[in-house]
C-alpha cells in the first residue's frame, strides 16, 4: 500500500515536470542552430519592410542602450524645424568622453553637430542639439519618449540624449532589442527624413569648424559594419559600463532589408562580439528568408441577408455574394512558413445592402504576425423585404392567377 502511494506520488511528479518543462524545451528547439551561440544577452533580427521580428533572444527584456540612443536624437533633430546654429551651454561642455570638446558660448552649425553625433558619437554634441531644440535635456527626453510611443515602442524610456546611463522618477534609461530595432526601422523606412539620416550615417569622414571658424574638427565613422558585408546600410555602436557593447544596424541585399539590434553584447576585451553577432544574424536572414507572393482570397461563401428580397418566392431570406478589396502582395517568409487566412464575417446582415458595402474582413497571418488585411464587401445590392414589397409581390401573384 505504501509502495503504491509512493509510485503514485512519483508518477505525479514526473507528469508535472513534463507539463512545466515541455513548453520551454519546445520553445528552445525553435532557435536555429546557427543562432544558438550568440554573445548578446538580447538580440533581434527584423524584416525592415514589415517590422516582423524574424528572430529574438530576450527581445522584450529592458536593458541600458548606451549610444544607440543617438539614432533617436538624430532623427528628432532632422524632423524638427531646427535652427541653423546651436549655442553650447556649460552643461553641454561638461559632458564626459567621448566628446567633441565644445566650450560654453561657442556656436556650431546644427548639421555639423549631427555628423559629430553619429560618426564619432560625441556626448557633448548630443546635449547641445537637445538643449537648442527643446530648451533642456529633460524636455528633449520628453520628446524622445513621445516619439518612441508613436513608433510603437512599449518598453522604452529615454532620460538622456546621448545614451549615458541615467534614471529619473519614472524609470532607467533603457530599451529592448525589439524596440531598438523598431526605432531604426522608423529612421530608415518611415521617417520623412530617412534619406538624410542614411546620408549622414553612411558618411565615412567629415570636417567642419565652429561658426567663428576658429576651431577645426575632423570626424571618422566608427561603424565598422559598413565595410563588413555587402549591402550594409547604416548603424550605431554604443558602450557604457552598465550597458556593455550595443549595436543596431541595417543591411539591404537584393530587395530585402534586415535590421539587427544587440544589447549587452560583451564588455571590455570583447569589443568584437557585436560584429560577430551582427554578421551571424544578417547572414541567417539572407540565407533563410525570401519574398513570397500571398494571393488574395477570391472564393468566399455567400452571406445570408435577413429581411432581404429573395431570389424567388416570398418567404425566403436572400444571400449576397461577396468580393475582396485588395491585391496579392509580397511578404518575407522562410521556406517552411505557411500563410493562414482568417475570415471574419457575421452570421448574417440586415437588408438593405448596398453594392460595395463592407461586411467583413480577411487577414493574412504568418507565424502570428498579421501581414495585412483586406475588406470583404457585398458584390451586389439587396433590397429590403418590407410591407410594400410583399404587397406588390402578392398583387402580382393574384393577377397572374
């Protein structure tokens, strides 16, 4: 009896272990072998055209982002009605390395500071730009956070314009790999200043002076990835003691554009880990994802119309034929991925029905990502079966008899 009891307890324990650990094992098994040894604690490979995350590793974990912050600073300034000239404050001049070396009261052309910001990652240039646009660093951070929400970032909080570790009453200065990739996607695909952003961040070297012409500066682009892979578009490095090495970059090969975002990708003596991870993720995207055509769904069942004029007789309800508004489209997919078509229609609609009236929606889904949606509409009009129609029909039948 005692032995049977212990056997039952043991069996129950084994069952519980299977229940709790099977999902984790199943999820782990989805990690491609070539991406199982990434250095970064958080990583994302994203399709820049759709915004779909093709691969993620702790992609929703909030971490410090270091100077990758500056892509948001850059795009905000580019999109603003920016003043042509910026004046440096004492606060800007006191920023730590890496720095341009501005002095209080000096004036610089805004465009020159953007090159300083993105090529050399100068912390003081970021503060000069922020203060001249918003008045204070805090006010500029508010603009950054507002923009992040507009882009669709749900786990990002900006405190500084340069990415130095910071904290305010709301949260730490941090983001997720998924959100960082979304911000880069906005910069290169959606922003009205996307071409200007790419022009600045792809420049190999840049020289300028302050407005007075008394001081000269030279900037070199430190984004080594630009020379590592064919089609490299842009990127931004970052490092702080809390964040470790970070990187966000984009690559275009053929008609496909990929974004990689890495957080906490090693610390000093492991500076090249970010390049190894970036190349590995980009190559995985190139090797495994191609554009496939998603055909529009053309065959749909007729939809019952309550109180509609029937095709024949008096007492029957009618049915309306349906059509889809939309065309076939291309979508980046892996070879083993399938398109799920989800049709949303009511059980019936009420008459009258106008031709072209929207009655439902059809969605195309790949791996839980909604690729797009088309409207389903009535292909013909249906009149309402009211008293006047019934009276007219009965009268017709009476005279026929």
